[in-house]
C-alpha cells in the first residue's frame, strides 16, 4: 500500500488509555484502575484517535518493496 493509504489505518502497536483526564496544568492523570487498549469500537465514519494512526515510513517496522515500478510499503510487524 502507499504511505498515504497506510496513514489512514490503525497501528497495531498503538495503545490508548481509556478515560484520560488532565489536571489544571495539563498533566495526564491515569488512575490505578485505568487500562490501556489497542482497539476500540469505531466505524468507517468515526475518526480514529490521533495517536492510533500508522506513521508509515516514520516507523522502524515499515518495509519498502517495488511493485512493478511503484514504491509500495507495508507494516513489517505482520511479515510479507
């Protein structure tokens, strides 16, 4: 896939914290009972959380290959 396509996908390594809150200084508060998760319920119309998107070639796991003269890439986490 192209980098532009990849950047619309959820990164399998992304972790989000449910119910994050910040204090008056902007510091993130994570109570003991909070958990991180990799997926959430969303539809094609729902925008993903900002930290969940693939960063494509800015990621250490991104792999390049040439597909008939077109540079393509993929997430190296999953193999070819």
